[in-house]
C-alpha cells in the first residue's frame, strides 16, 4: 500500500488512533440521530417500571429490617440458654459437694 510521504519522510495520513476516534464519534452521532428520530418516548412504561422498582426497594427494606432483628433474637435466646446451663451446673456442683462430704464422713 502506498501512503503519501512528506519531504522529511513522515506519513501525511492521520494516526490510526485518531481515525478510530473520529469513526467512533461519527457512529455515536449516527446512533443518537436514529434514537431521536424515532419519536418521543412514552413515559407510562417508564413510570410503571419506576413504581415497580420502588415497590421492590420497599420490600427489600422490610426484609432487611427483619433480618437485622433476627440475630438479636437469637442472641437473646442463646444468652438465656447459657444462664440456664450455668444455673444447672451450679446445682450439679452443689450436689456433688454434698455427696463428697457424705462419702468423707462415712470413711472416718
């Protein structure tokens, strides 16, 4: 392929990246013109989509609030179970101590 050359040996054609940028901008302008030439956009479907999205956000917020309270309920239940287990262990320890004292008396 013959490309035109200046007297100093440099090419007279624009750089490839410049050409691709110009072609990209031109394609964008053509696509924009095609978009605007098809007429006005009916806002009703967009409004319906927005209403649907608002409903979904509301549902997600309610689910989020429920999921935030669930760990605190589980934590309360776990603490109550721990307190019950500690009380039970104390009772067992007291019973074992009584048995040990009785056994010690019987050996004397």
